[in-house]
C-alpha cells in the first residue's frame, strides 16, 4: 500500500489538496453562504422554533455549497479510481440525491413544525457537507478491488 502511494505522488498530492479545499469550504461557510440554520443548529435547537429565512437565498446558498462540494468530491473520485464512467455515474447520483434532499429539506421546513428539527438537521447535513464522498470512496474501492478478484 505504501509503495502504491509513493508511486502515485501526484495523485496523493491532488487528493490532499482537494480534501483541504473541502475543509476550506467548511471553514469559511459563514462568510460564503447564506444559512440562518447554521447558528440555529449550533444553539439549543431542540427547544427553539425555526429561524426566519429567505427561501431563494437559502436555496441558492445550499445549491452553491452542494455544487462546490460535488465538484471536489468528483475530482477526488476520478483521481483515486481513474474511471470516467464511474465518475459520470457518481455525478448522476449526486444530482439525484440533491433533488431528493433539497425537496425533503424545504418540505420539512414548510410542512412541519420544529418538532421535526432533528430530521431537518440530518437532511441539511447531507446537503452542506461532503458526506457522500466518505460513503462512495470505500464502496467503489470495495466494488472495484475486492469483488472483481
């Protein structure tokens, strides 16, 4: 394993750079994106009502953040696996999951009260954090290297 890493120094360097960029998105989230739920979920949100929010700025802020995380995640997957078909499939998954999650997020906001804020917390988390890359990389590795042998 270490020999493979030494032989692929450029790939390793690029993956580290893209992971650091994902961390930078997370680190500068408050200045880059409109999200009144960021401070809401940092407080005692289990006993609070939903904060006031503007629908379109919130939607476009989440879209931009999800898009930035997706581009970096797809780059990481392409670098690791060097398989354009797999990267296209992953891009389709990201697109499908965004549609599903953003619809669920706004439906929860519109049709539920703050008693469902725990569900909203996790739906929002999948929209704003690059969790899918943490799921896809081990799954694709297992499929590509362990099942085919």
